[in-house]
C-alpha cells in the first residue's frame, strides 16, 4: 500500500481509501459503535473476472486464533521466517492507521478555526 486517504463521517464513522502499489484502490468504512443490527463485515473484490464475495464467516474468534497459531507453529517448526500476515504486515497496517488518524486529527483541528 502506498497511501491512505481518511475522512470522518457522522459520529465515529470513518471512511478510508487505500491506495495500493499496483495502482488499484480499495475502500473501508469503519466504526466501533454500530448498533448490533448494523454490525457486519463484508468484503467484495472486483476484477476482470467479475465480483467475488467473501464467504460467510462464523462468529467464533477461537477458530481464527487457532488457525493463526497453527500457522505460526508450522512456520516455527519448518524454519520459515516470513508469512503474509507477519510482524511486517502488522507494522504496515499500524502505519496506515496512524496516517489515517493523523489526517482526521488535522481536519478536526482545522475545523476549530
């Protein structure tokens, strides 16, 4: 990812436009305070072959953690030191979120004038 553009909506809703190295963009709308009937996660990918939808996921966080730990243990046993979701990925996501927060804070400070 090369950059992010962030904008605040009503309440704590935030809209992100993620700019990727390949030239494509992706968007995310996020909030921590959605009421239960509105709380959901959807992922759609559009490409040359059409639209792909993320399969429905269960609400069991233990299954996701089990998968992550299984992959981590397998990497450790094999001596593999990289993974698509390794610490570098976490660092990069942290930088994107920090940049988005900085943009939101800057706009809020400018609006106070």
